[in-house]
């Protein structure tokens, strides 16, 4: 259904949350694993054939990432794994905005030299040399972002919705529920 979108009434965010409510593991977008389309992935820790595969979200849900750019990510990754964000940017020829969206989304987190948090990843990609003819093209990104505070869980959820329109993390209401309850608002489940 996610690969056939747009179609029907339900948004991708609704489909993901419904799958999770039905015990389907949905994994986030990841430049080291995601393809353009969503895919099924077996359990990595225990290849039990009885355990159903997880859904890996596809790069198509990164807002502002062109399909051609996603295909270049796939091609470059097939040659050899990415070492860091600058390596990804150079080998996949990503625009600054595309790389920033991937960083904001947390899609760079599995790279070997990835920044510790999304905010640090945004700082890291901002410092990447963009001129492919430069002596510093493809050099490791700056590491001086370690002192930046990590995004809060709410900020990460909001970044997910901003960058992809969906989240594999907690639903946004999870972060707001206590405050709404204190204001006397009743949840749909309680109703």
C-alpha cells in the first residue's frame, strides 16, 4: 500500500501507525538500507523463518528528495558502503537541501562516522564541502557538533513529519497527551 501511494483515502502516516498497531515492525528511512520504494526486511538478529519481515520505509517519502537522487544513493551504496555524510553527498551527488532533509530525518544515523544526534548531523552536513573540484571534496565532515544538545523525542517526531510526513516513532499525541489530560481533555480511547 505504501508503494502504491497516492491512492485511496489513507495517508502513509495512517498506514504506518495502523501497521504498528497490528504488530508489524516498521523501520525508518535509512540511507544505508532504504531503496526508493518500501521493502520487506528479515529480522537481523534472529533469522527465524516464522517471524514476519519488517517494513523498511523507502526514500520516496523524504520530502524534497528526487527519485533520481535516491537511485544514485542505491547505485553508490551497491558499489561500497558509505563512510560518512560527505562520502554520501559526493558519490550520490546530492543537493544541499536533500542531504539536510536526510540528516533532519535521522536517515544518516547508521553511517559509520555519523553524528551522534540529528541536530549534530544537520550541523555536520552544513559543513560539507560542496564543490566536487575542491581539494576538500569528500573529506570527512566536521566533528565539532558533539556539544549540540540532541533533539527531544517531540522534536524528533516533528522533524519526521516535517521531512517525510510520517514517523516510525511515537505518534505525536503520545507527546501531548499528558498536557491535554491536565487541561481536562479526554482521549478518544477514554471516550
